[in-house]
């Protein structure tokens, strides 16, 4: 059983939202403007939770930093145009977020404006005291996005539980000194997550609710 925490920090993609179709669809739109490469849906999903730079560099290792950055900027242009039409809440998310006590923030690689838009679209925004995206500072596995929530909420690491589906979430949480909850239903590599020894594992987000 997972104890109650004063503060919950949620990753978004692969944790709250099954957003892979829109994310990978936007990535494929960008790839379509470049030399053809082999990239399965599973391969592209494996980069969700990582920075887009990692994905594009893996596919185009000969590209310069400037070329990769241009791809990232193009993704940021086309992704919002999809309007999250193929994105869905995972089962149990709406009722869990509504019923779960404590203060809530996010720890996402999305920028804060995009994070707020997607949370509002799916009815989750009213339940979050703070929304924190990655805005011009190092992304996970660096702890910065978590540290920003500490500052905004004026809380201590020991007050917080981070819920995420990928190794960068777990590493960022360890770097920030919070307790970790790894979800098995998302896009992340479970063996990679296990290396950071999460304090809790769940198969369904409703397991966060007290029994």
C-alpha cells in the first residue's frame, strides 16, 4: 500500500495521458521532411519522456546541432496543430486525480504552456495547484523541473512522491531526493526504471488512492 503524501508530482505523457499517437505522429511529420529512416512506433515511443534531441540524433547521427535544433523547433510547431485529438486519459486517471488528497504539480518535459493546455483539455487542470514544465532549463534526468515545483509550492523533498513511467523520471526524482513511484503501463523501459530502485510500483494509477 502506498502511504499518503503531502505533495504529488506527476509526469504527464505515459503516466496521465496515453499521448503516444499524437507525439509519434508529430515526430513522423518532422521525419517526412528529411531523408527516409526506419523508425517503428515502438522505437519512437521509447523516446517519450526523453528530450526530442535524443530521438533525432539517434535517427540522424550525422546532423549538426543546428539541424537537430531545427527539427525540434519544427516538432514544436506541428505538435500543437494535432490538438491532442488522438490522446486519451489512461483508465482511472480522472477519478484518481479528483479524489487524491494532497497538493499536486507536474514534472514534464513539455513546456509549461503546453502542459496547461493538455491538462485543461482533459479536465485535470483544476486539480493541480501548480503546473511545471521544462522551460529553458535542463530536462529530466536533471532534477530542475522538480526543484522548480519545490520553489513554487514551498515544500521539501521528503514531502513529495514523483509518479512517472520512464527512467529519466526516476533518475530526476533520485537527484531531487523525492520518493519514487514507477508506473508499469506507460512507455518506459521497466528494467531501466528499476535501476533507480523506485519506492513503489503500480499497474494502475488508482493504486495511489488509500484503500
